[in-house]
């Protein structure tokens, strides 16, 4: 019996030694293995988690192949908890955070960054990214209140492979940027130049600074003419809540003949007749989002603008126009 007990003990000791031998130190994994593992994680998990574990993990997390795409949209949607924006995101402090991340990602990417999707960045960080991302194809910088034509000039001159650009709600960017885009980015086929809802500003009240809401671009026709003249090969154009008139819309329909999608939602200065004429001009169009937008009585009172049901040909878009 004693002999059997001794044999059993030896077996258990052997099992423990075998288990111990199977335990590996994760810090000893090769950078190739770590990079392959990190590729399966979200950007937020890599940024806030693995980069803080140890030096070897930090170096692996900086592998350029992990930064071909720098997309913060999922993080914004999660942090917003269902809201499109929060007041803090419009502050200089938050902009500095986004700038720091964008600059770091541009460095880590080592020239290989092909997609950037951020919000609330500045000219400084975007120009920094442009200088280090010659292969950039997709750029989304919506809600970046401090971006100007200067950063678009940097992007267009340094990133000629650009195919998609979203500059929605970037009010400091003017029609001049479209001229530069046309000169330098022959591959651009998707342009998003949506504006905040100025028809019902209560939607953004308490979130977007009032002075920024009041700075809504007024030169919709000038922008439309520039787009038609300098980027006629566009296939996808979004200009929600633009203040362009029927003249601007006709310019787009006559200049951008290859458009397959045109989004005019909230464009209150358009007439139903102009929309139909534009539709007829665009032979390749597959999706046309009309300007239909309901404006509640609380925003535009009937006693101020006349009887609510009174309208003429201009109001056939179902948008009560001022």
C-alpha cells in the first residue's frame, strides 16, 4: 500500500510539473504573435489596455499595420450613449485629446495610414497627419469646428489618393477647398458636406456653442457651383441642410452628371420644380434624398409667417420656408 501511495504521489508531482511547464510568460511572446493578437482587439482596447501592460506590448501595439485604419467613430458612438454629441466634445480640452491621438496614430502608421475617421480635430493635427499619410484614401473629420481651408490644402496636396471626404459641420471650411480638391484629388468620388440643422436649432441647444450655430455657412450656391465646376466626377454627394437655392442645385445637376447618390435633406431653399429638374438631369442617379423636413409649430409660429397651410410652388418640398 505504501508503495502504491508513493507511486500516486509521484504521478501527482509529475502532473504539477507538466502544468507548470505549460505556463508561459505572455511578455515573452514574439512581436509578430502579439501584433496578430492585438489586431483582433478594438482600437480603444489597444489604446487604453495593451499599451499600458509592459514595454514589449507597447512596442507591438505600435506596429504600423495596426494603424492602416484609425477610426474613432465607434468610440464616439459608445461614449455618446445614443446622443450624436455632448457639450464637452466642443471644448478646447477635448480637441487637444483628439489631436494627440491623431498625431500619435499618424506616427505609428509610418506612412501606411489609409483611413482616418475622427471628430473635433484641429488644423495642426490634420496637417501633421497629412504630412505622414501619403496613402490616405478615406478622411472623415466632421464636427471639427477649428478646421480651415489650410488643412484641406495640406490634405489635397499631400494625399492625392483620397477617395472619400467628410467635412460635415466644419464651418470654417469654405468653397475654396473644393477648388483645391478638384485640382489635386482626381480619385475623390464621395463628398459629404452636411450642415447642422439650422431649421430647428433646438436640436443642438446646450450642446453646440451658440456662436458656432450662428456661423452656419450662407454661401450654399457658391459651394454648389465650385463642386460642379471642380469635382464633376463625384458619384456620392451629401449636402444636408445646405442653404443652396434652386440655382445652385441646377449647377450641381448639370456639372456632376455621374452622381449616383444626392442627399438634399433639409435644404429648405429649394423648390419642388428645381428638385424634379435636377432629377431629370442626373441620368445615373440611383438615390435622391429630397429636402422633406418637418418644422414644428413651436419653431416657426403660424401667426408670424401666415397661415400654416398657405403655400405656393416654393413649398412643395414639404419644408416650410422663410
